[in-house]
C-alpha cells in the first residue's frame, strides 16, 4: 500500500496487487502464448501509459462507435442504474479514464457523493493515478481508493464490508472467450452480496462492415495500439520485438461472432527475452492474436449469466440496440 498526492489538500491511497508478480505472470503468459498453435498475447498487456493514451484516442475516432453509444445509454439511464445506491462502494473494473463514471457521479449531489467510495480497478498504474487525481479535484467530497490489479484474477482483493455497485464498461467482457467469461462471472457472483448489483457493458451484433471499420481506423491509431503490446512485453521481459516486423490485422470472425486483432509477421522473426531466457520464432505470414472482441446477442447473454449463477435484472440499450448495459444480481 502506498499513497500518491492528488492535490495539495488530499491524497489517494492506492493498493497495488500487481508490482510483485506482474513480471512472473507476464513471463508465463508470453511463454504459453508464443508456443500455442495459434500464437497469442493477452490483451491486458496493451495497457501501459502509452497504451492507455492510444486507447483514449481510439475512443474519439469517427469509426469507433462503442464509446459514444455506451455514453448515450449511460446518460439516458444513469438515474435508473444508480437507483437505491446511497452509500457503499462504486467499483469500476478496468477503469482506465474517468468519462463513464463521471456520467454517473454527475447525477448525484455532493451529499450523496460524500457517502460513497469509488474504487477504480486497472492494471496500468499511471492511468489509474492520473484519472483518480483528476476525479479527486473535480469531486473533492468523493473518497477514492484505486486498486492496481488484474480484475480477472484479483477480485478477491475487493472489500466485502460495504454495499457494492460494480461496473465493467466498454464491452470488456468481450475480450474473454466463453470459458474465461464464465469463470469471470462466477468470481463476480462470489463478490456480490444480496443487495449488490453488477453493471455490464455489451457491444451487440451488427453488420460486419461497421464492426471491421471500428478496428481498422483510417488514422491507424488502432494499429499503433495493437503494436504497443510488443513494447510492453519488451520492457517487462527485456525482449527484442521490432514493431516494423509486424502488420496490424483486424477482421470479423463470423462463425465465432467476434472481431479478432492480430499482428502478422512480415518476415521471419526470432525473439528473445533476456529476463527469462525464453525465445520463440514466428514464421513470415504467421500471426500473433492480440485481442478478441466478442459481440453479443441477448439470448446468449442471458444464458451466459444464468450459467454463472446470476440473473439479469435490467436491460438498457440505445435506440438501435447497438450497445447495451445489463444489470445483474445474484440468483
């Protein structure tokens, strides 16, 4: 536990679950990923400070509809989403920047905000500190307790002593395959008390042309974001990936109902990681999958939630049903 100054008057108490074991976990993940038949790197490693900044740029791109649609839903239904929550913890998983939580906080008065604690959870220390510091200056009455953690493995670190309203925005659950999503939702179930709720953002199925454009923007910001994962792995594991050896590829896999992002080697690549002694070869034309972005249908969502021992208690969407926020409770 350490503290980081937010303003002259206040401090943020930050709990760090990542610093001691991040390199070990990354070494295991990279070793498994680069020896798989379909090579992959977990998408959580996009997010160092540069990766977070690039993703913020992506959210403003004309092709990337997700953030705009989600904000529309949040603004329209903010009071319904926070109804009955008067004190306790607002827990945002994979928090990143603070746009979305501000939409909810702005619907509360100063007295209501003074009774709650905001707990942003993210793997990027710099991103979470910067966003939390800005929030602390905007809402000085709000208690903020950031948690530097991987929400897929560290949910048990979240406090159980207060009522909770938990969020996972941005359709981030789409980055998990079916088994991973079920495991994650089971861990959410274990965190929820009888009065707690979980709000889940979901990008819904739509035409492939719209989906593919969102991940192949004309300014190539998404390409830079995709390649940033190589820089993160290089820095942590002392690797020698070269960005110029790879091309960004993103497409809609219709049979799996998901967008996939890959890095395709444009030459034979041999990579070494001095921190671990591990090395791997990538053939010319071979790809490293860096992200899956599953798109959802309502029936499949309800089944997924039910299989985890949870229940959909509310469903909120934009007029086109492009993006939905689902309220989930324990059964």
